[in-house]
C-alpha cells in the first residue's frame, strides 16, 4: 500500500455512489463514464488498502470502512457546496461606489448609513472620500456628491442641499458672548476657519460677513484656528475652542442634540451647495440616488426648530 496522500477528487464520487446505489448511477449523475468511475474506486481502495464497496448482483453497497469514509465525504461536500453558494451570492451583490468629500461623508452620510442598510440590505456601498472632488472621479466611483455652484457641476446635477451657513459654537462658549461683539465680528473669541488649497468654493468668514450685511473688521481675531478639513473645524467647535461657520444639513444632528448652538445670522446661497452627480440609470445606482434625494428632501422640509442661543444677528 502506498503511503502517499489521498487524492480528494473521490469525495463527491463516493457520495454519489452512496446516493444512487450503483457505479453506473454515480457515473450518470457526475457526467462520467462507468469505466472512469470504476477506475477511481479501485485507486481509492488501493490507497486505503481495504475494500470500500461490496459488489452486489445489482449495484454496490458500502463496507464498514466505506461508511466511515462516507461520513467525512458527505460533511465535506455539504460544507463546500454551502461555501460555493455563499461566495456566488456575495459576488452577485451590487456594489456602488460613491465619491464625496470628508465633510459630507463623515458628518452627514455615515450617521445615516444604518437607515440605508436597513432599506437596501442587498447593496454594498463603498465611499471614496477626498478633501475635494476631482475632475476624474468617474474613474473610481459610480455616483458623486460634490459641493459647488451650478456652473461647476453641470446641468445634469441634482441639488441635494443648498448652501445655508450660520455661526455655531459650543453652548458654554455662546453663553459668554455678547451680541454687540458678534454684530461686527470683532470678538475676543477665536474664529475657526476652513482653509482651501485654491480659491474657496464655500463661504468663509469674510464672505459670510459681507453676505450677512455685517462689518468683517480685520477678518481675523486673536487666536484664530485654521484647519484643512471640515471635520476638524467641527471638532474644535464642539470642544469650545472657538466659533465656526456651520453648514446647515451637515451639522443638523449636532444642533438637534444641543452639542452646538446657533450664534448668528443664517445666510442662504440658493444655487450653491451639495449636488448629486452621475447617471443613476436603474438598479442599485438608482436606489442610492433616490435615497440621497429623499433623505435630503425630508431634511429640508423639517420645521426650523434647531436650538439657538441668543437672537439671530441682523447686523
């Protein structure tokens, strides 16, 4: 008897022989010839050194050693078949890649992801985030949510959230601010700035002051903080380190939870904000695009009951 390893090609063959009760039946079930099945059985018996089948007048029957081997073979076949079905099912799951910026993905999308998964459990969503959306985003994503003005995004883009900006800060910090200080933006409290590598496509403190009809002063306060990602801007504001510009829609959940409070006048820029880009077509892309539009539309319809500390500033 050879001491070599056992060729595992016999596993399903043995299960079929047991199931059909004959070599010819197993051959038919597996799409093989009967001589090929007989040959495989002889090789297997040579490896084990004992008969595994008892030849009957009609068909075959497993010997004691054959039945012991069958237990292992049946379990292995069941596990392999189950794994095969699971892998094929996973590969068939639609995967949608969404390109967007850090602010939208971390502050708006991720907190709402459980709702999307409950509604579309069969869709795998991959988020491709960057500081700002690049022109070649279609090379790595199916859809995109980008911030900009209508000329920047094209006529096919769908406006999800128009730009609405208001100063926000931690409640304890707002309690220490005086209305007169905010009115002309000459406050001792640091302002938190969102920096941009090139020209800012969003409101900054100076352009916010102009849009709100207020004096921008020097445009800088003592101890101002500057960050290149909006998530860090919000984190600094939550920590009471200064007053930041809050984009309504993005910071709503923190305002509703009372972690941030409104501390100034709201400025609307109707034709600028977050846009849905790309062809949704049908299938998973259409479902994701529809979900994004429904969620942002419901958010805009919500009554204006965000908590405020002090009056809005008229300038």
